[in-house]
C-alpha cells in the first residue's frame, strides 16, 4: 500500500514537471510567486489536458467500436450509453491539472492542504467512475454469453465495486492524512464487528449468491416458483443481495438471496432443458355410471379403432377363463368387460398416438382412491410444449377430447354440489 502511495506521488510529480518543461519550451520559467507564470501553467495544462482527453477518447471509442462490432445492435447501444471512453479519457487530464495545482499551491499551507484534499477526493471519484464503467461493459458482454447465465454476474460486479470503493476511501484518507494505509487498517479492524453488523444483509446475500451459482440452483431467464412468497415467474436479475423475478402477472418480486438458499423453491429449468412438460390431472367418474358391457354397448365399443385389438384380446382371455367354469354357474361369477376399463384403455391408446405427447417418457392412466367426489381417473404424461401458452393449449385439447368422448362409454362425471348462500 505504501509503495503504491509513493508511486502515485512520483507520477503526479513527473506530470507536473512535464508541464514545467512545456512552459520552458514556450520561453516561460515557472516561479511560484509569479502570477503570470501560474496563469500560463494553468492555461498550458488545460490546453494539453483537453488535447489528451480528445485523443484518448478517440482511441478508446475506436477500440470499443471494433471490439463490439460483432454484437447485436441492442448490445452496442447499451455499451454506447455507458460512456466508458469519456470516463477513461478523464484520468490523465485530471492528473495533469491536479499536478499543476499542487505546484502552484504547496501542500504545506492551510489552503494547499484543503485544496489537495478536495483534489484527492475528486481523483478517487474519477478513477472509480472509470472502473465502474469498465465493470459495466464486462457485465454487458458476459451477460450474453451462454455460460454466464449460470453465474450471479450482477452480484460479483457489485461486490467488486464495493471492494474498490472501500479501497479508494482507504487510500484517499491515508493520502490526505499523510499516513500509511496500514495505520488506518489497524483502526478499521476495531470497527470490524460494527461493519459486519451493518453490512450483515450484504454479506449474507453475497455468500448466498455464491451458493446459488456454485450449486447451479438459479440463473437469469429460468422459471422459478416460491409458493411461500407468492412468486411464480422468470428470473430477471441476480444482484448482490436480491433476486429479481418477473411474475406471470407482470408484477416484479424482489427476493433476498438467502431466502432461496434457506427455503424450498421449484426451478422449472429441467422442463426447458429436456423439452418436456408434465400433465398430471384427474377426472372424477361417477361410480354409479360404471357398469359391465352388454351386447349393445360392446357393439358400440367395437366402433373405436383404438379399442378393436384390445377388445378382441380381452374377449379371448375372458372366454378362456369362463370356459373353466361350469355351464350352470351363476352369471355373477363370469368375467366381463367394463365401460370404465375400455375407457381407460382408449385414453392410453389415444395418448400413445397423440403428436404432442412424448412417447419415450412415462404415459399412465390410473385409478386413484375414490372419495366423495367420485373415482379419480388420473392422466399422467409429458407433452413437447414448454411455454405456458402452448402447454395449456395442448393440455386443454387433450381434456376437451376426453370429456367429449366420455358419454360414448355411458360414463358420467360427478356433478359439483350446489352451493347455498347463508
């Protein structure tokens, strides 16, 4: 730290003496007590600083333009609005002006100390603005890389900015007080507990952001669901302490990072990765409508192309079983087809031939435990539609057909109980 402090002083002295050499070229010998020499030094410094600013800005803009020419127009526009070239171009002109002021007004005097302190603060601000603009450019560029979506870039950049702000404050104060940074660090260590308490949320948020990134739990563009906080939408931004989520109703939710680490949530990233989204819904069959197939209903079932092979196969099995019984056995002992069994097989065959249903994944039509609503018949499958609009349309198309074909099997759904207003 002390070496950096001495190096900064030497740079400032060299820049100041460089301006004095320019005055000598103009035939003016600098004298601190000569007002004319002071004015000429300031004018020469301002003129040369302006020239440096224009040159550095030109080359910086050219470099940024050539580096970003392959990026989309939207990204180039964002980079242009950061004004990084202008902020970086201010560094050398400001130090030229600062060095000249220090030559005119010595630091040993009261006015010089005050003026030097203000100049040091201004230098720290200009350096930080240049660094922040560079960090912002890095963030804009990396945010469009594929691997960066798994990293909390906003949190990392914000943490680096905080570190540089703390370092700039430390170096500036040590320079103004003419003390080594180690002297100030020893005093800051006493306040470490208080700083940790004040920045508790920031520290916890940063650690949580690292955990989220290291475990690949969340990234921008992913759909997450946090029922405890009524959050259901896509991640817009992962900052140092919070995660910004845009819900499906277009509301914005700000969630502390540590909440996603300490509480359970659902990340629907696997849906987009595999290109499959699950349908798991039940229809409630009225148990009083479940019956055996008579000849009329059997003939009706044989009209279905998807059921022909099933009915023929089941009839052979049933006939073989019934032949093992005596001829005078009561019909109640015979096996027979049911309308619900045919309906289940029809739905399974229908799903197996549907273009939106992924055949490589699980397809199940199963009965659940009956309740006062009836007998639940659950449809479990995966469709190749991942967006909410396409998924809901595919799911609705499936159940539109299922409910419409239900009456062909002489089956009924349970009607909802009437509600009575108190």
